[in-house]
C-alpha cells in the first residue's frame, strides 16, 4: 500500500484496509471517516477517548496505513480541514466547544438545532455534484423506481415514494408488510432502480435486498452514512453522508434534505425533457 498524500487517497486506503483490520483498528477507521474534523483537531488522548480505543491503537492504525505515526497521518486530515475552513460544521463546533449545551427545555431544542445545522454543513461537503447528477439521471431514466428503508430510516423511503410519485414517475414503496419483502423483490426487473437507505446499525434486510437486485441488473442508489457501509458494494451511486453513529438520538435532517434535492433535481430534468411534473413543477 502506498502512503496517501491527500484526504481522498487516505479515505480510499482506509476503505481498502478496513476488512483486514483488527476490531480496535476498525473502530478507529469508522471514527476517522465519520468524524474527520475531530480527528484533525484532537490530541491522541482525546481522539482515543472519543473512538473508545487505547492511544497506542491510534499509532498502530497510522502504521497500518504506511504512516510513521499518528501526527503524520493527522496532517492529511488537517489539510482537508483547511481546504474547507469556513463550513457551517466548524462554526457550530467552535460554538459548542465554548460551553456544554443545556439539556432541558429551550436548551435541548438549541442543542438539536445546532446538531442539525452541523449535519447539513457536513452534507454539503460530503455529496459530490457528479453523484447527485448521476442519481437524478438514474431516477428519470428508470421504468420503475422502488424505494426501501427500515426502522429509523423508513421516513426517508416514505418521503421519496410520495414526492417522486408527484413527478408522474412509477414509484413503489417496498414496505415488507407481512414479511413479504423477499417475494416482492422478485418483481424487480433489470433496468429498474432501487433507492435503498440504511444507517449504522444497518438493516440486514435492506443490505441483502440491495445485493440481491444488484446481481440481477437492477440499478441501486444507496443513501447511507459511511464509506464502510455494507450498501456501498451494491450501489451504482452511493451517498455517504458521514453521519455520526455514536449519538443516542440521530436526526434525519441530512438524508431528507438530500432526498428533496434528488426529487427537485429530477423534476427539473423531466421538465427539460418535456416530461414535466404535475402542474409544471415537483411538489417536494
């Protein structure tokens, strides 16, 4: 493995090395990809505490990626941070470091609003314009669009099913009622599209469904949280939102915002192609 010199190379190297890493180093890998800003700014002790590993594990993790030590690897993360130094996420992070947010009443609301703004700032950084464009083209070209999510991600699928149907697209919500998900998946045909959403801890049914239909020639758009998501190998386009998985209450602000951008983008493309949405515009 060649040592990475920029963040994109390092991200790819972590993804490649992840399956062979010991459990402690896998935990660091996930933290590094989910919280690159915290890794860039933290001391060895602070990062180790946040990732719930021993400080020595950070050295071993850096060595596994061909760095001489943690500091050398951290410079790559700091370089990435400098490139986008004025993001909303950093502004919120700076405010939060100045004092602990209140945990009751208006203070609790303020905390969740702050987390949401931070999440949206990270969303804008995480989603590449080329991926959004590619996903929009897949949605508009598919003879049928199927959407699938379970547990806390289910509202994302519901929104997509509703909003895409407002564009006069053929949309099917795979809700798995009655334990019939596997049977329903058999109806998906080559050339159709599945939009699958799942976050850590991932729904095995959703992961298996994406892998199953992908093997049969169905295109897959994955909305997930990490480059290490098990949805990624099945995805034609994969949105890795970098959502923190260690919070007790995780919001859906980022995936819903992304979904809305996907719907409205599809509406514009359909209108330009002469297949306009009802009333001339998408009702997202």
